[in-house]
């Protein structure tokens, strides 16, 4: 008889999706949810397993791992979006500049379209990517090498 082993999944505290829980899937079946800044244990049989997480229609790529008898595997899930703070800041700056000159009476300067192109468009395209093509890379499941209990 095979003994059960554990997969311990941790989720670091992040600003993105702070209030929402990720659904955890092991071998295609939903086994639970994980909240921001927490860890969850899942009992599995030794062998090959596929783990992924979902949030609404966003998901992570499938993470394959082999759990050996008597071992505990440590993995983590986090947001796959990088660069969201700098792009958010650039978007806000671009919108403020745009609004400042749109409230001014008279002719709008001709260089405002450059501000819109340089500041606003990259941020919108980045968000649009994760809404469409990058929705399966919105989350990332990986080995937790920073865990103090992992050997």
C-alpha cells in the first residue's frame, strides 16, 4: 500500500489579486483554494502530478512534478504579471498630462498625441495582452526554492 505524500503550495503576499483566492488543480481536479499570503497542504500519491492554478478565466501553465515516497514537495504560485507598477505609473502620468491640456481653453498642443502614444498606449497594450493572449500565463507555478523547509 502506498503512503500519501504532500505537496505544499505557498502564495506570497502580493498587491495583484490581493482579495481573490486562486483555485488549485492537481491532475485536472480542483483540490482547493489558496488565499493571498498563505500556504496549503495537499495529500497526493507518490508519482507524477500536474499542478496549475486558476483565477476566473486566467490560469497558469501546467507545472509537472514528481513526488517521491516520503518526500514533501514545496511549490509556489504568484502573479505572472511583471512591470505592472511602472506601467501603471506611466499610464497615470500620461493621463494627467492629457487631462491638464484638454482642460486648457484654446488650441491643444500638437505634441499631446506623442504623450498618448509614448505613455498611455504601452500600458493599455500590456493590459490587453493579459486579457487575451497571455491569460494562460497570468499566474505562475514554480518550485519554491526560497522555502526554509525545502531541502
